[in-house]
């Protein structure tokens, strides 16, 4: 079953030691709420001289696209164009746990997604949140000018994959809290954590992750301070 996310399962255990790994540096309701440039959202919490976001990594499903779709959601096309203009060329990269992975036969979805969006899709062997080395390898070799993970922002709707990727990389995490569509019931916290490896019911996991974020923030947990684990 190629949709299993072993990386997600293994990394979920890290939360037992450090729950802050799944927390975002900034939260918005939907993709349309993203500030451009992204540094606008961080200036109050950080010294402006420390902010130098040169590249943006985008999740696909429930971030800028409806799940199982390989095109920008109609209502987000203007914002997507603005993001491309602010971060042109290789400064914008799509990293999905479907398109561009072993689940994507012959990387057909990745090719279609690139055609429809005009943005490169990372081909990666390890699924999020464990693909930080592959992300940085790509960005360092590109013309984005990235020399440190702290110059990268990760945008996505999942705490246990996208925000964990940001924190374990030493990057900034932007959480799309409400995705594109949301419905369903709440699962238990424990079952959702350790079933993050399975083909997800987004509405159930999103509700659990929302409750988890609220729980951790109320107990004064904060996300990791972006630093480079590679330097």
C-alpha cells in the first residue's frame, strides 16, 4: 500500500518528547489569508533583520487545491498568482505527499500539477515530515539563493506533516487551519496521531490537529526558533 506514510508514523513519536515540533509560527484560515510577502506575518515576533524568507514550500491538498485535484482551486487563483510574483521561479516549490512521491506512478500527477500551476513539484522518496534533506538539497542547487533553512517558509494544512517539516528543518511554518473544505467528526487524539500514516480523512485529522494546537498553545508551548540543523 504505497499511500502509507512511514515518515509520518516515525516522526509522530517525536511529539511525545517535544510537542512544539508540530506548532506553526503563523496561522491563517485559508490560502487566501496568507500575507504577501510572508515576512509581514512575522515582523512583530521577530527582529526584522533576522527575517529573510527567500523561498516558499507549498503543500497541495487542502492548501491551494481541493484533494485529488492537480490544479489551483478557483477561489485561490488570484492569491496563487500573487505568491508566484512575490516568489518567482525556483523560489516557489510544491512538496506534496501525493504528487511527486512513490505513490505517484511515473510522477504523472507531478507533471500535470507543474503544467497547471507553472511551479516545480519536488520528486522525493521520503514523505513529509521526513523529507527535509531532499527539500534543502533542491533549494540549495536552485537559483533561489537559499543557504539556510531559516530562509524557507513551509505552507500547509497539516500540523503533523507540514508544520513538523518546518520545525525539524529549522524553517518557518504557516498553517492553513481550515483547508479548502471541512466536514466530519472528531476522532480520539491518540488514534489520529498514530494513524497519520494511513490514507487520511482530512476532516477528522484536521479537527484533532486544531484541538491539539489549542491545547499546546494554552500551555505556553511555542514553535521552534528557526535555525539551521545543517550548519
